[in-house]
C-alpha cells in the first residue's frame, strides 16, 4: 500500500539529525589522529515528493531523465498540440557521506506510481473565479469573443476593436452621433460586467475544456438562491412558470412541498435562478420617430343643450425624432436616456364645444311636424279591417325624425308588437307621442329632448310596407288624432 511505502522513508529532519550524530561520533574517534579528506566522501541525493521522502539516488539525472521520458511519452501519444509537464512537486537534496546507500529502483517505482503529469494551460477567470482551463490563452479569449457575439454582431465588435486607441477606450468616448436617421442605431461600446483575466496554470489534461465547452460553461452560469413570497391567487404551477421553471424543478428546490400542497399568503418559496458568470453590457444609440399626442381643449356653450357636444376643430397628432442612448445587458434594455429630440410636426389641438343649455322637460302643448317635409299618406281611423291609431308620414326631403315637443324619453328600442324601432316621449303636460318603424334611434330612455331635436331616422322596421313614420299622440292616455294638433 502507498501509505506503507511512504512510511519506509524517514523525514529529511531525521536524516540531518542522523548525519550530525555520525559526524560527532567520527570526530570522537579520530581526535589527535588523521582527518578524513573530502575526496573520501560521496554525493547522494535525497528525493522528496511534496513532504514525503521517497528514497536516495546517487545521480540526480536518474530522476530527471525518468520525468523527461514520462513527459515525452505523453506528448508523443497526445493527439493535441499540448505542452506536458511533471515533477514540479519533486525535489532533491544533496548530501555527502562516507558509505552511500541508495535505492534507485525504489525511487523509480515510487515515481512510476505517484508522478502526476500535467499540461500547461490558461485559466479563464471571471472576477478572480476560475471558470475553466483551456489549452492556451487564445482559446480562452475566443470563448469570451463568442460569448459577446451572442449579443453583438461580429462585424460590430471588429469595428469597435479597430477604432480603439487602447485596450479600454471605445467609441463611447467619441462625440455623440448626430447624423442618425429615423430607424438607425449604432453600437458605441461593448464591455463585460465583471473583470476577466487569464492566468498560467498546470492541470490534469482531463480538466481542459475546448471552446464550445467553455462557451457552454459561461452560458450555464451559476445558481443563485432566490426566495419568492406567495401572493393571493398563487399556485405552484403559476409560480414555476413565472420564474422559468417547470413544476418538477420547483418541487425539487422545495422538498417540503408536493403537488397537493396548500400555499398560504406570505409563504417563502425557493425559486433559485441561474446567474450568468458575466454579462455583456452594450451601449447603443438609436433614432426613432414618435407620435406627439394632441391635446383637447373643451369649451362650454349655452347654445348647445347639456349632453350635446360639437367638434369645433379636429385634432391631429404631431411627430418628433428622438435620439436615445440605451444600455442593454445580455440583450435586454435596462436603461434608456434621451440625448435630444426634435419636433418635426407640431400637433394640432382638438377643440370640443360642450353644451350647457338645459332642455325643459315640459312641453308647450303646441306640437310641431315630426319630420322634415313630407305629407300624411295614411290617416288615423279604420283601415284594412283594423283601426289605425295614428298617421303615416312619408315623402320627406330627409329622413330625420324630430321630437314634436319638449319632453322626456320614456322608452327607446325594439317593439315586438309590430312597431319595430319605436320611441315614446312624455311631454309632461298630459301628452305622449310615439314614433315607429325607425331605422335607427338617436336617444335613450330618461333623456330630456327639445322640440325639433333629432331623435331617430325614418325606416321600415316592424310591420311596414315601406319607408315611413308612424306617429301617434295620446292625451292623458287617450288617443288623439295627430292631424288635429299639427
């Protein structure tokens, strides 16, 4: 066993102590006689791996040649252009003795079993944390470049590099762009959110990663614990979806929960998220055209009835060019600053006139003709075997239907009794008027209307043989012939 083999070799301090005792004893026996000459001493080398005494050799080249041969063999069998190294943890301490005792083969056997061969590599560090080991710095730099190209075109990165005056300067230091056209954008700077560095390293070959694997490491990032506080209406499925997790992953992060768990408002749920090792921060400038909403000015007029309004001046939106400076982190805009804006078309405000005139709800009793022109085409009375309750008016110059007097709309809508679209107005003086067969209605129940106000449009809805207005008048509930009042 390795532990047993290591224990067969005394530590370096014990060897020094033994050598000192031997020296003292020798001096005791040779006092007042003959001193030994240095030429009688032979050189040996104590071999150490880390703090373990491996053994003794009579020629340090034996150890060095063995290490060189191991490295050469690795390089020969390697399919990659790698530089191998070994023996950094092997040291040799020289000693001169009278009668050397060496164990060269035991040292070689030990090294054969314990010697670690490594490759020279470049450690990619982000904020002093090693992300991965690469065959060379060029490969590590290519990984960073590929990561940037996920968010910025290669041509843009090349342009920024060419325009740089030193390693830190960018186009962001230059005067802001002034000739951008609407729809144009330009990237001024690309940088990383964390410090990136490259250090030399010697590692086991299996620790090396290639460019593709390195990019995957950067994209994967690290896990950062995050807690979510349960709100009203939350369920496990919605919490998982809101945090880009599936339900199984959410339950894995919260072993005390299962699919049937009842959540309480205020509970803390672990929604651990992936945090990138590093983020690509892009400064971009863009020119957009935006709408300037028009304002609305409201005027009041006592010439219009309350509830009525007219547009005195149509409003129109304006336009402006806006120059923005954006900061994007891994493709997401996190900051937006207006550099300047230029109005290219002024908006025109809308002017609306609203009526304040109060319409009296009580009629005068003097009814006006409820249409615009026209004549009576069918009178009140017996007709076609039934009683015609009002008059029919047609032959008008325009199809507007007018209120016969001031009053309050009692009903306005469809009538299933054959009248079609029908309006009934109470004139609050005993009279009620009915307007039937309308194609459309312009008022609603409860509305106060003025004599002569348009309330609908003549039509032929319900039981009707043509476009006309059926007009009825009642006084205190009894039918009155409209022709006698108009």
